[in-house]
C-alpha cells in the first residue's frame, strides 16, 4: 500500500484533532482512528468515524427492559445474555464508518450486504487509480476439486509464473488502453491535444475486475457482525477475509465486551438441526448411531461431526 | 414534563462528560446534548448521540465524485447541489440518536418509518409510568368536515370540558385497574400480599392509547429529513408535529448548512406534475387557462394554485 | 370471529375467481386463498396474494450457482442445503401478503419486524370497529416469578372473574366515550345533530390497547421465516404465537419443502456457543464436566442442558 | 442477443403453462411473461413473475383509509391521489421479478438500489459466458466538457474505429487468458489434461467490466418506480437507460393506471424550491426577475428556466 502525499497529509490532519465531546468515546479505537491499515497489495481499511461503545448497548437494553434488567448486574453479563438470545436492536445503537480501498471483484461481493450506507468513488466522474490486485504467489490457489466454490492446493512453478504474468500484463494493457481512449493519463495530463477523449463512463468498461476502487462504508454494529460472521469465516474467499480480519481487530478495539461475546456465540459457535440434536443426545448417552438411520446425507453428517470435532466419525 | 430525581441525575452525569475525541464534532449540538426538551404535557426529546456533521457529507461526496467536485468550491454550494439533485447517499453518512417520550398513539404513527433503529420500553418486562397525554384545550379540534383526516375548528365550552373529563377519567380508571390486575402499584409496591398479579404482558392491554411510552430512536440524516418532511408538514397530526418541530431545531444545530438547503428545497419546495408545468408555462406567458381544459380535478387545480399562492385562481 | 355480510360477500367474490396465469402456482395454498382463518376471539388471518413456490427458490439458486448446482439433483436436497448454510437470497424470491385482524398491543409487537410492507386501517380516517380482545379464562396467566417477561400459573376463581370484568368494562366504557366524543356511533350514525364531534385522530387516544385493528402485511419468505422463528417460539407471548401458528400452516401449504427444512434447521434446531461445543465434546467422550470449570453461568448451563434434553444435568 | 437452445426451450416451457389461480392477474403482462426482451448487444430483460395489479393498490388504500376512501369513486382517481400526495405504502403491495442479462459495469450501478432482492450468477461457482458489451458506434460519445459525468458529441471515424477495436481486442484477450488460467474453455471442456486450473474465484478478476453477467432482480412497485425515475432519466448513463426504458414498457403493461400517474407526477414532473416558487410567482404576475436578486447560482437559475421551458431566460 502506497499513500499519496495528499493522503498522508489528510490523515495527519484528521489525527491531529483534539475535540471535546460529551458523547461516549472508545479510547482504544481513538488510537487508530483514520489510520490506513494495509490489506492485500494496495488496499486498506480506515476507521473514519464511530458512534457509541459497549455502554450504549447496555443503555439501550435497559431502556427496553426497564427495571427488568436490574438482576443482571454487570454490563458483560447483560451483553452476553443479549447475544445468546439473539436480541438484535440494542446492537443497532452503535454505528461505524470505514474508508476502504479494495479490488472491484471484492467490492461486488461486499455490496451484497444491503443494510449499510455507501459512497463509492465514481468512475463516471473521475479516472480510477492505476492500481490492480495481483495475488501473492502463496495465494494462487487451484480450483478445488471437491467444492465448487472453493480453492484447492497452491499453484506453483512455471504455471504460477504464467498466471501472474497474464494477470499483470492484461491489467496493464487494459489500463493503458483506458488512458488511450480517455486521451488522458491517470495523472490528469492530456495525451493528444488535438483529440477529445471517450466519455469516462464508457472508457471504464475496459478495466479488469482486479482494478482497485474505494468507498466509505457505514453500518451499525449488528450488521457489521453479520458481515464479519460470513466474511471472516474460512468459507469466505481469501481476499475478502483479509478485510474482515482487520475489521475484527477494529471491532475488538471499539466494543471489547461485545467482541468477546461475538467470538464465543457466533464465530466459534455452531447451529444444530433437530435431527442433529437427537444424534448428539444419543452420542452423549453412549449409544451407537449410524448415518443411515438418521436420514442425514453424508455431507450433512460430516458437517455435524466436524463441528463437534468428532473426526473419527467422519465418513 | 416532570423528570424523576434519577433522571435528572443521569442527565447531569452525562452532561458532565468531557471526553477528548479525534472525531468531528458539532459544537452547537454538543450544547444541548442529553437535555430533555419538553413536548406536549409529559413528553420530551433528548439528543443522546450523533455521528458526523456538515463536513462529513462533503467528504463523502468528494470520495464519490473524486476530482469531479473540485469545481464546486464551497461546502455550502456542494451540499445545496446534492440536495437539489436528490443525491441521497452522502446524507446517509451522518447518524443521530434520540431518546423520546411520547403517547402510544403517536408512537404508532412514528414507527411506520422503517429505516431506523428502535429500542422501546417494554411493557412485558416493566410497568409503564402513570402518565397520559391530555390535550391542551386549544388543541381540542373538531373533526374537519372537508378533510377526512383533518381537524376543523376548536371545540369549546361545556363540550370541551366534557371531552377533557372523559379522557382524564378513562385514562385514570384504566390505569388504576391496570395496577389492580397487576396487584402492584406503579411505584413497584404490592397491593395485596396474598395474591399474585396478572402477567404484565396481559395487563397492559387495559391501558388507553394516550399512555406515554419511551424509546431510543436512531436514524441517519437522510431518513431523518424524510421523517421531518412528512411530520413537520401542516398536514401532519398536531401531536407528532410538536415532536418534529423540536427535532427541526436539533437538525439546525447539528448540520446548519444542510438544514438551510433542506428548508429551501424540501420543506419550502413543491412538486409540479407534467400537466402542472404546462399550466404554469401558460400563466407565465400571460395566457388564460381554465381548469376544464387542463384535465385536472378541482382538488388538484386548487392544490397547484395554492402552492404558487395564486389565491385568486382558487375555485 | 364474526364477519360482516359485506366481508363474507367480498371473500366469496374473491374466491370465485378463476384466472388463467403463466405464473407458477401453489395448489394447496390456492385452496385456502382469501379464507378468514379465525384467531383469538375476533381476529383472523387471510392469505390474499402470493408469488412463487418451492420451485422459485430452486430456480433462483440455479441462476446464482449456475452449473454448480448440477450435483445436487433434487429440489429438496438443494433447499435443505440452502437452509443449512444460511443462504438467504433464494428465499427472498417468494412473497406473500396477509390480511390480519389483531389487537393493537399485538400489532405493536408485530410491527417491529421492519422488512415488510404494511397498510394499516387508519383511525385518523375512519372509526375503529367495536371489538376488543378478551382472553379466554384458560389464558389468564399470572406474572411469572422467575422470568420477567413470562407467564406463570393460570389465575382462577374470583380473581379471574374480576380481571375479565375489569377488561370488559373498561374496554366498553372507553369505546362508548370514544363514540360520545366523536358524536358518532360505530355504525356511522350521528348521536346529536346539534353538535360537531371531536377529530377522529384525537378521539382514538381514548381506546384501550386490546381494541382490534387490521392491516395488509406483505413480506418475503425469508423474512416470514425470521418472523415465525421468533413468534412461533414458546418464549413468544401467547397472543402473537396464536397468529404465528396459523401462519406456519399457511407456510406448509405454500412451500412444503421449505417448510420441512425450516422446521428441522430453524424451529427444531439450536445454537451452541464455542464454550458449549467443548462441553458437548467432553460429554460425548464420557468425561465429567462441572459447571464451575466451564465459565458458564448457571442460567447458560441450564439452557444448554435443556436444549439437548439432558434433564438430569440441569442444576 | 442470442439465446442458447436450452434457454429457448426453457422459455417455451414456461410460457406454455396454463395454470388456474384465484389471484388477480395482469392480462397484458401475462402476454409477455418470460419473453426475453433484447437490450444492447447481448443483454435482455425478462419478467418472470409478478404479484398484484392496479386493483391491489386500490384495495390496500381502502383498507388503510377505510370508509374514508368512499368519496374518491374511481380507481384511477384514487391512484392519482396517492401518487400526487406521495402515499407510498399502497404501491408496495405489488411485486415484480425480472431476469436480467447486463454488463458488469451497469450491474454495479444498478445494485446501489438496495431495496430489492437479488440472485446473481456467481463467478465463484461457474464460468461466465463469453459475451462482452461493445457499444454501437452511434453511442460512442466523447466526454462532455461541461458536465463531469456526462457525454458530449459522438466520436467518429478513425478514432471511433480505434476505440471499438481496443474494446474488442482487450475483452477477447482477457477472456482467452481467463480460460487459459482456468485451464478450461467457456463450454466446459478442459484445455490441458495434465494441469489443474486456477480457482474460478481468482481467475474472474482478469475479466473486463463490459463482460455480461445475469441476475434475478425482484422489487416492489414503489421501489421499481424509484429506480425508473432515476434510471430512465436523461441524466442516466445511456446503457442503464436502455434497460429502464424497456422496464417502463413492462410497467405500462402491468399496472396501466399507475403508469399513467407515474408519468405525469414523477417522470414528467419537477420540484421547485422555496426560492424557485417565489420566482415563478413573480413571472406569473408579469414582474421582471433578475438572477442576481434571487440568490440562485447561474446553474440553479438555468435548471429552473429549462424545467419550465423558458428558454429565452436561460443565461
């Protein structure tokens, strides 16, 4: 990740603010506010604003449940209770805003989370930066042969080199031709004074999907956790997981009590179906259970066994 | 509006905070943060948190439009441009949270605005306060005879007195019977030690719709303006308008530039249909236009004439 | 539930339609379309429109996953897979619309599900029907002494009679006074020709929360299941559960395959936290586990044991 | 637009359905149900399902306003009233589902409309079709010199030819290299039996933004109109407008009365600010108004004059 001089100056200016506020603050998050946390080769995440902290959740819950919350006498106990019983609205009382730089094909996954506010850099108005995502060789995975949307082993040697060259050459050539069509270079200078360039809204179609874009993305704490639960999961594509993992760190700094409950009940937890529950009950009683009698498919059976780390029972 | 000692202490504690933050602040809003602004007889609005200010809108717009915004060289010019052209996403970058005390029949109107986060006091968990809305005599309006959802003249004299008595007596009696069924008084004391009370979730059904409830209500700036546009309008019911007007003041303190643009383009503005435009064009040219030839209904014609203060043309 | 002559006629008219369509249909749901299914003393649910059926979910999934779905060769297998892995968007491709008559205090719980479309009978425009919910004696539960939002044993004898009388008398008196203030009876006739009535938007505040209202409520299949998961649960208040249970029946008729997966994975399933998983693993291995060493609270421990029906381990 | 044999067969099968339903139908829309309506060079729109018609809006409004709607005695009058006064909820009672094939750079604009349900073809699961958008020469517009996001004159001659060649060559080359990296051709055949291909989720990043994707897109009538208002507008990019215009036709077939009101009040209408209203009033009175005294910027002044076709007043 390379920031321009202007960007570095802007971040410094933002960080040098020392405002007085009557609002609650999150002191650990303040320490990294506006900081550009590097991700992938050219991407970053910056926390640029937030509202509320752990106490805001507790306060909202106490408004809802009134005198009913008196018995749960610690903030931590109450937040764990809310998380365990899927109470959602108190977590919506906190809000966070990120500035994210990310490849377009990842942006397309990300935007599917609809309950968020977004301002994306517009390639109708402005020229996109000359930056494309090129994977590290160690992330150059083959198609999985068992999972249609997964990755298999790493591609190495000549084949790896060839893939990386193709990605690089194609991104560079399409970008060069993008400039050519615009009759303008990425730094804003004109190529040929006697020509008029193609409209930006058209020329952009020539760029490849690994071109970087950027946006402001704002969401509430509940929806942030929904996002992280899916995108920090090992089933998520590596490239979006890289963002989710950095965001998990910001979650920890922002709302440490909620973070702990989230890791226990959501990230580390699992769901068990009605059929699954009855299998687990039998196993606890020491009864033998065979897949056939349960009506579960092999895939579902194995998912259950893996969830409870019963590796010897995986078929 | 009467606050309990506990509430007054809580507000004082909140207001005595002096936190340092790198976030942007809204200095005028800070001055009234947490303050209970009285509305109706027992209601109030308190701003309890916020995120962003006018500069956040500008910043989000500049991310979207990149170098494209350089030409609009003032924040005010840019915000007016965004408002005029219905650009919505930059306004979603600011967020505000209110604590509101309001009669249940108003809460039922309010909640229809779905793009907001709410934590309401739960009458399943706790006993509702013994407070009901009783209108001021000057707001005791008769049913309008021309508008099915509107108010006509004020009801006065004996009839007014009777209405107010009925409202008061019914609210007090149903509340007393609510306590009776709960076998518990509003202050939490038990009525009859030998009895067990009816479940709170059932007893509450005996309360009248003017009983006060309270909630935390959080929304973004765009949706706040959508709310205010409808609810601060003179067609809105007086009781919800009373809230909207106080909220308009908080909007002004929070984002003064946006407030000004909002008043000009939304609150003070009007929409004109295709047919309406062609009528206005003719009027500007000095041509005569009769309602009949336009295809407009009498109602629609009059709405247009009133919007442009052409009172002599109202039929 | 008593329908008016007009309502009965309207339902007959709607049901007598025999339209030809190229859209997919749900033949079991067609059989009860428009039917008023009675709930509580005066309430009902009617399915008044729907879009899609089980095949619509499969079709949407096949668009998303393309050739990737070929291996799952039955619709049922695919729908179960989607449900198990929390794929949400294919279930959003189906839509249903209900006409519901329900007490206001239940409507207030219901409306908290925001991802739905609602048209409610407006008491600003029209007079509400003279109908209130009065619980069956067998549902007249005492406040639970262990759960702040729950119900305990049934209230009987004199106390029950007294409660029912209070509810009935208060509802009737407040309704009578509502008519008095309106100067109009519920059937639209005027009470006193020489008076003008109070505005409807004001008079309504005198009604009790057990007064019935009605609305059209439309949502997609995903959000319907979210609603039912919470509201058909035994923690839900009896009165809303009564609606949810009838709606579960309509779900079964509409999308039978999805219904089955929903009952297995959601309604009958459970979530297990990271800590809970490690306890279950130990129990399966035959190890002893004491609550103290797990870090779980007594409440959380018991919830886990009850979920897996290990009643002897409940403390 | 070229459909595969499989697609043609699927459409025929869908269109040959003759189901009986008690639901309301929209007979004009039924005629084109499932039909692939061609857009751009390879794109299409198909209406694949719908719920409700004009009468559903009327019915929902009558539930809301009860006896209050009796006076408006035609469906058309009521729908116009609802549209004029921005009543939104009755329009949410209708739903429509489209199958759309469109270039990725247009999909990225489209998806910003969040209140919709989407199932997009996943390039993690499957290989994308070998189809890219190449503009017609007549749509090959230069960048506007006065509007940062607009188009200017058409690019012609050699320069046009060169642009089209660049677009074509780059799309073809990047697609060929996509196949190369996948070690698989678009028809599913393997290129080199001794190699394993790169994961699909990675290889896709090499494609250009004019590659076609497809999705199911479902929304309610209110949000469809919000979409069309923005995207059928002449400020919208030509390529998305091409879709919006075909969708306008489907709107007309589906809900003809609503369509007419929409064209009059939304598409053909305009908003006037408070300042704008006072200018119009003066013009109607025959007074002279100069831009300077109004406080309007030149841009805003001109927008107002153009809206009312006062071309001689444009500065």
